[in-house]
């Protein structure tokens, strides 16, 4: 999911540093394979536009700061316009637990609704490409950003904006997931097959977690995960699936053993993705335990000892 930046050859460092001193990324719109870029808005104002830009290697905070500066730089090219309007300023930026927290000034709220979605998409899609950033939380004058219906947007990642970057919004596929739910007693896991039609813009790991939280569709199995928990981010990196929930994840609303809840998630993700282990986090923290019972400080591997022998039938 992440695109790690290529290490520069020593002979080219000086030239690259000079490019970074330029006030904009103008005339560097051709993006070669493996090259760094930021997202701006296309000339028609209808979608995002990739603009090649060298970003100096450094801490996630420094790289994010530089990327945002380049996204706000004036454009000399009619093919695109800056992603961040001139009057919109970044008041603060920090990266904690793989989440970039950005606070804009009040001018952000004056961006027209349609344009704001593109600005938001450009910011998120650019920053999650940087090493060490898996999600973005946007605030305006320290007020959490909300959508048109007043719902808090929370942590955003690339899956939330796939349509803006050129993927077909109507690209749907059918697949079969193997999911693990709780049995009636809540002390064992029940394996079920679930046929789902999904948007290909959504990652498989996110699809699995969402279906687990939605509960089983067949008889003989019961939900194990709190449906009120907010999924902040989920991504597979170097063989480990990182799942980040808010603190509501710790509150069990079902009479289910803690181990069953945790391994409902772990077994389902390992079964359905290329991950060999799952790191569960709560608000970005790894050094926690689930309901003071299951240690989550280290990635967990599949455990089929909790599974009932027979798969349930509808």
C-alpha cells in the first residue's frame, strides 16, 4: 500500500536539493515510475492531477510539511492548479502513531463543497504515500472536520477517495470471504463463507473488517466485534496487517470471550489477505490489552484451536 521513496544516488543529491528550493512543482508534471509526486487539482477542477516533485527524505512530519507546501505552491501550468487554496494555511501538523494530524485555519471552511472534497482527497492521497503515515485526521481551528450530515470524518485513508484519483466508481466485483464469527455460547469460533459484491476501490482487508463488524448472514453464528467501534485505518505492510480502532473497540456489547473477539479478527484477516500476522491497535497504541485479557502489544498469528469443527450451514 505504501510507496517508499527511492534513495537518491550521492551524485544527484545536490541537484535534487536545488529542485526542492524552487517555489513550485511547475513543469515537472510527468511522473515516472518510482518517482515522488503530490496530488493537485486538474485544470477543469473535476479531479486530481499527479505532479512530480522531489520530497527530501526525513521524518514523517518533515516530509508531510514539505508535501503540503508543494501542494500549495502556485502553478505555471494550465493542466493543474494548487490543491490547497492560497488563503488556506496549515496551523499545525504532527504525525503520531502513523496518523498525520493537520489543523487548517478557518479559511478552509470557506472552500466550496465540491472543491473541498478534492482538496481533502489530494491532501490524504498525498500524505498516505509517505513512509510512516497510514491515515490523516483533519481539523479546522481545532474543530474536527465533519461531512454534510454532521458526522465526524475521523481518520481518512486512500480507500476513502479512490474515485477522485481516476478509479472507476462503478467497478464492482463478486468475491467469497471466509470469516470467523462467534458461536451461540460465545466461547468458540464459527467459520462461514460469505458472498459479497464490493467496490474494487476498497481494499480487501478493509472489506473483511467491515463485514465482520456487520455480523454473519447465515444462521448458527453470531457477531463478535463491537459494531459501534470506529475503524480508523487498516493496511497490510511487509506481511503484517495493521488494524487501528478507536477506544470503543474495547467495549464488548456481546457475551463473547475476549479471545474469540480478537481471533475472529485475526483469523479472518490472515485467511483473506496475504498477511501472516495481525497487529491490533487502539487509537494508534500497540501496548494495550483487549479487555485486560488478550495482549495486543505484538502481532498475532492465526489460531484455529478456538474454531468449532464443523462449518455452519444456512
